[in-house]
C-alpha cells in the first residue's frame, strides 16, 4: 500500500464517519468540504484535476430548482397542499401514505433535494397539529423523494449527471423511469407504514412550543410560479430538441421565480433566497473533490474490478451502484461509474435508478436524506442512524429487486 493510497483511504473513512455520526458541531457539508480540501492539500489529487470532477450542470440545477421551490413555499403552495391533506386525511397512516405520494410526485419534476428542503418543515408542522411522532413522517419524506426522483432525468442531481454523460433523452428515460418509480413507491409505502405502525399510533408532544406558523397564501404569485414550473417541465422534455442544457433551463426557471417575487418587496425576495440551502452546494463541491482523490489513488478501481464493471449486467451494475452510493453518496458514485463502462439505454437507466434507490439504504446514501435530517434537527427531532436501518434495509432490498426485475423486462421489450 503506497502513501498516497493510505492517505486517501484515511481521509475517505474519517470524512464519511463524520457525515454518518451527524455531530451537531460538525455539519455534513463541513465534513465533506474538509475531506475534499484535504485530498488536494495533502497531494492525493491535484487541484486542477479535482476541478474537472465538478459537474456544474448539477449545481445549476440545484440552485435553479431550489429557488423555484423556495418561491413556491413562500407563496403558500405547500401549506395549501398539507392543510388539504390534514382536512381530508386525519388518520395518521393515511396521512403518511399521502405525504409520501405527494413528495414522490413533486420530486419527479421539482428536484428531490428542493422538495425535501421546503416540504420537511411543513410536514413537521402537520405532525405538531396531529400530536404525532415526526420521525416516521420525516423518513417517509426522504424515502419517497429518493423513489420519486428516479422517474425523470431532472428528479435528482445524479440523474442529471447520468443523462449528461450518456446523452439520455428526457422522454426516452421517463418511459422506463416512471413505471418503475410507481411500482417501487407502492412497495415503499406499504413497508414504511407497516414498520412505523407503533410510532404512528402513539401521541407525541416533542414539537409542542415550536413555531411552524404558516405564511400568507399569495394565489396570484402561486399561479405564476406554477406556470413557470409547468414551462420548465416542458422545456426539460424538449431540451435535446432545442439544444439547451437542463441546468440552464433550471437556472432560468429559478431566475423567473425570483422576478415574480420582486413586486412583493425586498423582504419576500430575501425570504426566497434564504429558502435556498446554499450549504448543500458546498456539500456537493466537497464530495466532488473527495471523490476525485478517492479515484486518483485507486480505491474505486479495486471495488469496480471486484464487481466486474468492465462488462456489467443489469444485476451487477445495480448491486455495485447500491454499495458505492452508500460509500461516497449517489452523485459521486454515478460520476465514477459513468467513466467505467459504456452501455445502452437500459444500463444507463439502471445506473440512475439504482443510485436513487440506494439513497434509502442508510442515512448518508443521498443528499436529500441529509437535508431532511438537518431540517428535523433544527426542531430537536433526531433520526438515529442505526435504528433507521430496520427500515432502510428492507425498503432498499425490495425496491431494488423490483427495479432490477422490471429493467430486465424492459431490456427484452426495447
């Protein structure tokens, strides 16, 4: 074992241990950014080489869609949705299922990280009103977000990376992603509601005293923002035809959302900007640098050889992606795997879908999980890393099995 390999391995292990431990003093973005910078400072990877691992289209998509989601949240859109659910579904199990369904649908078109960022506090407010334990609902939010996002190429940052590397068409991928996402969502709802039944049945007053006041509903602005969202979705679908990158469309949508907010005054504009999780950008940049170091010193290539990534099958690619995504998170995972093989549409879809589902195995499998944890911890709600595994393992095992079976079926049809 050479020095570079040893240093890279130590930095990698320490960084992901800190991310997994969720220390209140060391946030996930701090650990990721520190680990990535150490890879450069200690000579594991050159700074110029590390820069090449940054996927700017992912960062553009994050900023644009988080801006749009924040503007929708400020207009009262999410409050209307959840208030309607509380009125129609006072039963806790049905409410949890509805929250997961809505989260998944929104994540398919609005970016899962952005949905989690805005939706998590509103679900916490609902839990306060229901006097319900918030943990099962928080788990439901990010589990559903990770499943819903795989329906389209704009549902999650890693999907954008895969589409960019493989040149996947929006519609071409959606034909495969939507039915698999729907089947996996049904299975996940059944599993999560079953495994959290005890927590759902008990009253919980841990959120009493926390301020979750709903903002004023601005219907004219909301309608304008929904038009922007619909236009963005259409342009996403036509991106290959019109020759405009998805990241560019997302940034334009975010800018349009901000312009719609300007007439409401400076305070509203600042509210929308503050609603964007800027730290998540630092988290991703840190991960990009970290994975540059891990790849440079040869750690990943050893794992890839063990899984036969030179000529992968649907099954081996899915298994490898699940493992790697929980070691380095799903965006860096698909970046690396995208350079390891060349495949057809089904294999590229396998990569994107498996990376999405892998996010549900552990609390560090996806950025959306981190966002929900951060939002929950602000209000004193902690999701235990080890205890979550009793939900994460069966959800991931069942949904990955469903996806692999359906992908093999699509491979025979397409």
